[in-house]
C-alpha cells in the first residue's frame, strides 16, 4: 500500500485512474508492526496459527477470538456474546467495533502502551526500551511472556552457573533468555511435539511446564479419563492447545464456579492516551533530570577538588619560597659584612692622646705609602678571580664580587675609619 501511494504521487497517469483511487480509499492502511514483532514473524518454520493463542486469555476457552497483533500473541473474546457461554468478561466491544477492528491490526492495551505483566509476579512494567524497560520478553518466538530481570533471574540462575544478581544485571543490559515454560520442571528437558509423551502440559497461570509423562498425579484430567480420581479437581484438558495439554498446576486453587483459578490474572494499564503520553514525557524528563544532576555532582566534585589542590599548592608555595628568601637574604648580608671586614685594613691599635688632634704630615705620608702598597699587592682582578663560581650557564658577565665589592667602597670605608681615629 505505501508503495502504491508513493507511485500515485509521482505518476500522473496513476493519479487519474479511478480504479486506483477507489482501491486506496476503500482499503485503510494497516498499523505498522514494531521491530520486535517483525523479527518474531520472520522466524523460519512458523505460521500464523503457530503464533497466536488458541484460547481466550481471560477464561482459557476457545470460540470466536480476536487475536492481538502485538508481542503478547494473546487472544480474547471480543464481545459479551462471544464469552457468555464461558462466563467470560470479554473485552466488551460491540459487534460494529469488532468489524471495524478486524479491518486493521488489533493491539491490546498492554501492547499498545507497552505496559506488560511479569509472568512470574503478575505486576505491570514498562516494556518500552526507549524509556528504560522494566520487563523483558522471552526470546522464544512462540512465547509472549514478559519478566522482570530479578524475577527471571531467581528462576533461572541455577541453570546458568552464575549468581542471581549477575544474571539480573546481564538481562538488564540486554542479554536474551528463555523462560522456564520451555523446559520440563521435573526432568529439565525440552519439548518434542512429535512424541506424545514428550509434549508439554503448560500451566496458564505461571511459568510451569511438564512433559505428559512427568505430570504429577494430583494434576487430573477431565472426569471420565482412565486413572483419574473422582473427588479431585480437574486441572488438565486436552484439545484446547495444539499438540499441548492445558493445565493449572497445584499452586493455584480451583474456583468451583468457573472450573478454573480466579480470573483476575490479566491486568491492562488503566490509562488513556493523554495520561500515557504524559507519563512517558514525565519519565523522559526524570531521566534527563537524573542524568543532569549526576553530571552536576561530578562537575562540582571536580571543581571542589581543583580548589582544594590549588589552595594546598598556594599554601606550600607561600611557605617554601618565603623561608628560602629569608635564608638567601641573611646569607647575602653575612657575606657582604664578612667581605667588607676582610677588605678593610685595620689601623694601629694605639689611640691618639686627643680625639680632636689632627694627623701630622709624617702619618699622612705613611698612610699614603701603606695604601699604595696595599693597592699594588691586592688587585681587583685577584678578588674577582677568587670569588668566581664555576658554572655551565651564561647569564651575566658581572660576578657577585663585582656587584658587591668595588675599589671605591673600600677606599671610602678606609677613609671613614681613619677620620674617626
């Protein structure tokens, strides 16, 4: 149909054809299947009859059934009339509604809103992977059951060799699984439909299956079958499921009025279109909010760590260089003082009789001669050579001695000293 509609858009001759126009108007477009449903229907060796349930999901009886095209593969009595012979509540549709639905694919509310029941605990959960699924489907093409990861992990972990917690994590991350329905709970072997003794007897209320030969004695067939006890409840029926036996295992109490367990096991999501869209929007917003809050926490932790590291670095930098500068200053002062002391020529220890008396000409001549002798014996080159520090780096041609001791400073110091005397 989509191909024909697309061809009509591009070809004028087709667009003018009354037959094509009438054909497109009379036959409504069917609802598209989800990717999961398409994969299920592509399984080799499966026909439509093999896929869909042959009894009503409410009352477990046959008759005129409406099949869900979704992932659950269930069937239902659509109208009250269809279910009245079996005391079935049915879907409650009118016949006109059923006629309209049969022209398109029917989806039950569970598949329409992607809210399915866990077949182990019976609780509803989202099966929408785009919003974060809570229940996951069994991978078998003929099985329409969903399970919570922790529920299926408790049922299957002893067969996988890993812990229930590890199996739960794997299923949440997308690992496929087959539910316990597909193995006999007594002998732990699979089904063989060609051998009547190895065909399955499947419980309609929980994930429990037996081979025919493995059925417990307290699961009795309909009255009149050889070997059945007259005073025991009927729990097994043949002819309702293809190549299988329909049973209710002993975990479920039979209600005499129905001949079945309580019929409150099917739960539909009690929402309308507006509510479900609002819930999906809320879930998306919560998910975004959670991711945003987590990223903010991470960023705040990074910022606090950076601040702590920078404060510690500044504290260390402040303490260490200050001590170093103090040491360098004290050493420079001590070196300068010692150099000045070594460069100054000490005068005679004898004091003049009078501090105010001036130097005579003989002393002046002797001091000049002494200074000339000192200047001749000690040169600035000798001082520079003695104070030069060996190094491979070239920074400045002036040494520490050149910057700290000069001939003028020495002469001034000597003159000041002698003036005081």
